[in-house]
C-alpha cells in the first residue's frame, strides 16, 4: 500500500481508505453508544463511497441501541480467511508424492522426494492474502479490548494496515495510522473530521449517519453533563442536528425506555430503600427472589445505583447489595471525593475508585451481610466524621428514616453535579479498561460497573493482557 511518508494522519487515512476495497470495522467488547455509533456511521459512509465493509464486535449489541439503522449488520466474529502457505524448495530434488494423514487433531503433511531427501531448511511458511485489506479500530484504547476478534486473529491484525481512531488518553497507538484525540469527548465527535477529509461531498452526511454519531456523543458525555463535554462537542452535535440527527429518538430510546421487567425490579429495590440520617447512608438490595418475580436479569439493575446517587437527599454513601448463588456483591458510591469509597471496599477486601468501588462477600445470607456491612460503614463514618473511637462514640442509632426519594427518568437532574453513571468518565474508563493502565482491573472494581458475574473471568483476563502489554 503506497502512502506518502510525512503526510498528516488525516491525510494518510484518506489515502489508505481510497486504496482499500474490503474494510473491517471493529469496536471494543461490551460495546457502548460511542463504539457502536462511530462504527455504524463509518460503515454507512464507506458503503456510500463504494467500499465493502464488515462490522465486528466481540459482544452482542445491547438492546437499547437496536433503534440505530443497520445495527443488525454487526457480527460477533469474522473470518480473516488467510491461507497458510507451506513453500518447499525443490532445487535439489523433486517431489514424487504428497499426502496427508490425520493423527487426532494433528495433521501430518507427508512429502516423498524423488531421490535424496528434503531438509527442514527447505520448508518456509507464509500466509495468503486476506480478503480484508484495511481495518478500522474505533473507540479502542488497546487491541486486546477487541476480545477474541483480536486474540483469534493476531496474525491478521499484524499483517493488515490498522487505522486507530480513539479519544482515550491511554491509547497505545497500536495502528499503522493513529488518530487519537484525548481532548475529544468521544470517538463519534472525531468521526466527522475523518469523513470530511476522505470526501468533500457534504451530501454523504445523512440523518442516519448523524443519528449514529450523535448517539456516541450523547452517551459518552452523559447527555452533555460529564466534564469531558467541550465547546467542540456542542459544535459537532449542532452540525449533526442540522443534517437530521434524531436527538429526540436517541434520548427516548436510550434514557426513557425501560422494560416492564426493569420497572418491576426498580419498584422492588425502591420499596426496600433504607436511609440512615445520622450516618448519611442510603442502601437497598436485590435478592434472587426479586429478580425471579420481576422477570428481570442482573443487567437491568445497572442504572439504579446511579439514580439513588443522583436523587438521595443528603446522603454521603450509597450501597446496593446483590444476592448471587453463594456470594453477595455490594456496590459502593460516594457523593463527594472527600469520602473514599475504596477505603470502605477495602474493609471487605474489595477495591475500585474514589467514588465508585465494590466488594463481594461469600455468603448466602443477604440480611446478615447487609447488617454486618452497614455496621462497619457506620464505624467508618464515626471515625471519619467525629474522629473518635467507635466505643466512646455516638451510640448507634437504629432509627431509620424513610424519606421519599424521587427517581427521575433523566440520567441526572440538570442542577446537580454529574453522578457516577454509566457514562461518567470513571465508569466509561472502567468499561474500556483503561483508567489505570498500571494495574489490571480487579474483579471488585468490575462489580462496580457491571454486575454480570459470568464476565468476571474475562475482565480479569483483559486485565492480564493489559499488564502483559506494558511489559
Ligand atoms: Mn468512547
């Protein structure tokens, strides 16, 4: 592939894209609005300029994004279709016979010489051409975040030019061309620049591309509430609205549509809210029965702790207990950086970030765990607030004041500071696995943002991969 050496990344992207015919577009596992929206926009754009493209993401696309046009084009795996070629040097002797035999899951290729013999040095291995001649990797800080899409095709990624477009500061610049802008709120905010540079034809932008990109900007900025929102985010969003981006549809589908099972589950959680006025702790729990009777899955409990965080009056520590088979997980959020959630999580061998942490306790007794944890957190608050020893401290008040907590469908009320919601940079980064590249994510941290215990192993694996990459 020809490319002038000292041209800008944008210009290099234009040249490589122009010369490519079949393009793979990949985004990270556990896909979010930004990865999905950016990839869909690029997919549609490439099709419009006559390229063949394939969309790939290692995990299924969450239901909330089903409204996006062509989202069904995402595949969970792809075939790099590269032949392994074995080249035999026949200068000294010719081949008389070629056969293969299967030995369990091993295949022997047997080459009989006409005379004399072949030496090991006569054999060389190489790979055939892949059907893809270019890979776009979007919203990905490091290739292992692609999951098996990458790990099962490492050689393909090595031999095919990769264009890396991202906004994470931790991006490892793994591409042949890297267009990484950490000042951008989202990858979607960057994409219009890429498109404009590939083609001056303004008509290529259409309402579907605009809607896909607007979805990325809205989800990564938490509807323009997170601190990563810049004047340029608004500017790009305004342009996207201008060309027909369907902002109302995005808000309705992503933030205002809840499944009936989710509402039932929320009802159960809300009916069990406890508020300790003295120690400023709000907590609730989800039992296995709650899930069963509401018909919900653990995923659907995702947003609730953030709602509690945004709406709980005067609270400092918010906890959500979840009962699994033989373990109780607890997510901890704090309303101010002055209260270190990791210190609380540490009491129970958990971990996380200053305002979002979590831990797990081996137990089948939700009630007992709840009592024990709350007692420990009251001690923690005692020491923190009054700097006195628990024994001589305030007697434990058992009085529970049930206050009305307003649950708003909006992700966050406008006049309150952003909560650590799914779109908060901390959580985004956790999801992208790139907040603190110096150490792997712990399973406890994982519990903070995502409560699917089945994925824990994979995240631990991802963490290991990250550690290996730094070596
Ligand atoms: Mn992003």
